[in-house]
């Protein structure tokens, strides 16, 4: 079962790698209409929709790459760590990701319940009970993985395009890489 999207775990890795004491701050929902607290019934429906869609935070397991990045950051933060601390450090990373995923899930419940009516949430839940909804939930992790791979490939082309656009209008220093815009289908 997919627990939290690869994007969410990647975002968590970035937070762990870049943030220091800020990690102690509570995660809050950032809904535009978060002033109105959703009803318990709306939150319950939103939770069911998220679980049915495959976004259940109960079985979060960070990837090997995410673990390696987090452990490297933790090692930099604890330069006097001894090699025999590794199991404790690994467990701390796993525990923090699990807690992060649970907080993220709770925030997503509030966001969904804040933006969608109970009728809409019930319709979405009904969709996830259909064969097509179940197929979407089952394939969502693979779809997200592929989407991120395409995004990374396309993103790699951005800098040469931006350099070419600037150098077409301004006198660029000779050290600027010669960028040849590629036909990218954008």
C-alpha cells in the first residue's frame, strides 16, 4: 500500500536537510478557508477519501535515497557521532519520517475537508470504490514516480533556456555557458 506520495517524502527530506530548529514547529494546514474548522463528519469523510486514494500515512517507509540523505544531514549536524550510533540515527530518521507523515496526513484531512463539501467528499469516496478508482489508487505511486521523473528531465532544460533568453537580450560575459535552446514541446 502506498502511504504518502514520493513528493511528500521528498519534501520531508528537504525539510530535514535544510531546517534546523524549525522542525520543532507544528505542521498546520494551509487552506485558504482554514478559518472555518471543518466538522467532524467532513474530516471523517476526508480521511476516508485520502485512505481510499492510497494516501494513508500509517505505513510510511522512506526510500533508501531519502534515508541516505537524511543520515548524511544528521551526521553533518552531529559531527562527533560515532559509527556505533548509526542504528540509533537510522531509527531516529525513520521515527521522524513516520511522525512527519502522520502530521502531514492530519493536515491534508483538514485541507480536503476545508475545500470540499461533504457531498463532494462522498462522491469522491464512491469513485474510489469503483474498479477505476481502485486502479487509480493502486497506480498512483507509479504515476507520481513517473511524473517526478518527467519533471526532473524537463527541469534540467530550464537553465539553458533561461540563459539563452537573457543572453539574447543582454551582453553576457564570456564565461556564461553557450546555451542552445532545444525544441522541448513547451
